C-alpha cells in the first residue's frame, strides 16, 4: 500500500518541441521532440517519486497512446495501477519559440470514458487505502461532475487526506462535499467565486470564506509570477518566488502540489511544505518542455523563497 495515491482521470502523452519562429503557412522545422507521461495526477506522482516519496498513480489508459504512456511510466519507475480503457489516451503538445522565448501550449480533449472505466478508477483508490489521495486534472467526457466529490468521500471513509487540483463544476462539486486542500490558480479562483478578485485582500477574503465554511481545510492559491498564498483556519501565508528566468511553464503547478504533499507525508509542517512547494514550482520553470522540476533545483531555491505571514 502506497502512502500517497494520485488520481488522473484524463491522462496524456505530453510532447514538447521548439522552433526558431512560429509563422502561418510555412513548414516549420522543429527540434527533436520530447515525450513525457502527463496529466495532473501523473505529474504529481512523477514529482513525488523523484523526491523519494511512497506514491502510486491511478489512471485509465487506452489504445497505442495508452501503451506508450504505460512504457513512459515504467521508464520513470512510477508505480501505477492502470485501468484499461476502450478509447485512446489523449496527447498534448507545447512548442517553444526560440527567437522570443514564448511558449505555445495545445491541450487536446480526452476521449470519453465508459461508466465501468471511471468507476473502476474509484474502486482502485478505495482498495489502495493510502494516507493521502491527490485528485488532479480535467475530467474527460462521460465522467460525471461529482467524480472528485466521490473520490473525496472515499478518502473521508478511509481517514485519508484529499487534495484537489481541478477547476469549474468538478471543483465546485468536490468543495460542496468537503476536501482537505484545493489548489486553484487565480483564474480558476475567479471562475469559482464569480468575483474579479483584483488584489491581495480580495484573494484572502475569498479563500477564508471557503475555509470558514468548513468544507475546505486549506486553499493553496497559485499566482504565477506573483508567487502563491496559503490560507488555513489558523494562518495566512504569502510566498514570493525566487528570481529566475522562466523557460517553460508546463508542470509548475503539479510540481508545487507534489512537493507540498511529499513534505506533509514526511511529517513537515504546512508552512515548510508550502515553502518547498513554491521552490519546486519555480524549479519547474527553468526546465525544458515537460520535464518538471528536479529535487536538487528545488532544494537549492528553498532559501530564496520569501514568506510573509498575515
């Protein structure tokens, strides 16, 4: 039984490459592509495994892309419980423009999951009985909006912590049931609240409202280049990231969440876990494509994360 289980209902093959300049009509000569296992929970599991955590990934796979995903997970030695799906696993791709440093990310929709397939995902996490369950990523067609709420119910029944990184109606449904931590970015928080949330005080008030309701234990709000905030019933922390020159934004949020969960599983305080999470998210930004962060970079940057308590 793994201490941490990640749940990824809509995994992907992440392909990344680069070109000198992106222009219409022209045949663009790309650099050698890189392929990585992807999807929110898969990336979280990859990160936790790199740090030496005890983790297992639960995800559906299908078709020849699903077979490739299985091989990529094996290459990184990620313990996985794979649910066989009828539809092909999706692909995503990102292209970096070397002349400007801009990155273009293309996220393809997932194929529908059948009823028996998404239910098997939930049965699998129930059988695993971990201490932490991390649900992350979008839901493919065919999966009900309360999927993560059902996962939260499984976690509660086992006495496990349930952390969630998703958006829209699936996030709202899970919050209505109750979760231990949510990790929205600012756009997702605005969508969730229906408010503009124009500044720091707005962010804090909105997050405290969810915590005060008793339905959310903690809100980890990612703010891109502005850093992140962590709001619980007892503390409000604002972290400013270390000064770095970003190369790729892919996987920064997953690196943040993975480092937080890894730290908590190791018995660290929430504040220490938050600091490592911000460092890991920053470390992911200096990697090419979909490589995620390296633990060495994350630990190197920890001391450069500035945290203010409110």
